[in-house]
């Protein structure tokens, strides 16, 4: 028999609904499946939500709020005075690991949201969240450019877009794993890739030499073109052109 709804029924319903949605999906879950989880009557559900879709939206908004707290860049991560770069790299590493731990812990819900199985009507919430993350990344990259850590020709917006796409793909792969992966190793590898790139030191030297040689060749070609446009045409060419004009 269903018992009287406790004072914290709304939160209990949200938690029960999250379990049901993750296990069966939004469409297959019935309201009575949710209320049965906490032993209350089906009608009590409608004292708090108009529909299971409204309940799902509340779950998504609450999840994104918690994820926003996990993702937001810590002040120490962008401070140029509190710690030298090696220490700040460790701060960023710990921050990224915290985010990936959060994603893994909420993988069932996150998978529903990313796959669209929770309904396309909520896709814009993920898009808004992604834009917020990209803005945080852009701010951090711009700060590193000002400090001289990154090259001064670095485009913060472009880097933020690339980082966002890469981490989005990485999260999608992680939450599909049947067993918990070594998140610390993955995060450290990702950080090393973005900070140091793929090339070996030997390859970087070769590329630098080729780039410098290409720049010299290009500069030489530009100089030749500039001289050719400034130099007067040979006399024979001028006379030939004059003759053509007269004959015309």
C-alpha cells in the first residue's frame, strides 16, 4: 500500500525518476514506475510535476547546474601571480580529473542527454552549457597568451573550439565504457597532447627548419615580384608595343 508522501517527496521523486529514466529511457518509463520506487500513490506525482517530461527537464536542469559548478574554471587556474606554470598545470589536471569523475559518476544520465534519448527538446540546454565551457576555455587561453606561455599569434577562440570538440568526443567515449577507465591517465595524456603536441623534438626541429626555409623562399619571391613591377620595361618591348599601337 502506498504511504503518505514525506516532506522531501519532490527530491525523492527526482532521484527515483533519474534511476528509472536511466534504466528504461524517458518514453518507456511510466509515472507509476517512479512513484513505486518511493512507495507513494501515482496521484502524488502530479502534486509536483505536470508530466514526466517536466520531471525530466527538472532533472536535466539540476544536472547541468551541478556540472556547471564542476566545470567552471577555478580562480587559481587563470591567476598569473599565485603559482608558477608547473604548479598551475597540476591545478588544471586536478580540475579536469574532477570533471571527468563527475561525468563518469553520472554517465547514464549524460548518455541520455548526449544521445538525444531524453528528447530533442532539451538539446539546447547542452548547447548553452557547451558555449559556457568554450567561453571559459577562451578566457584561459587568452590569459596564457598575455603571459607569454602560448604564442602571440594564438587565436583563443579557435583553440577553445578545438578543445571543446575534443573533450566532447572524449567524454562520449568514456561514458560508453563498460568498466571505469583510468581517468587520471586519460586526463594527463590529454593535457600533455594539448601542451606539447604530437611531434617529437626531432620532428619539431625539422619542421622549424622547413618553415624557416619556406619563409626565406617566399620573401625572395615577393622581392623579385616587387622589383619586376618597379623596373622599366626593356626598350625593345616598348618599341614593339608602340609599333602595334601605330599599326592599329
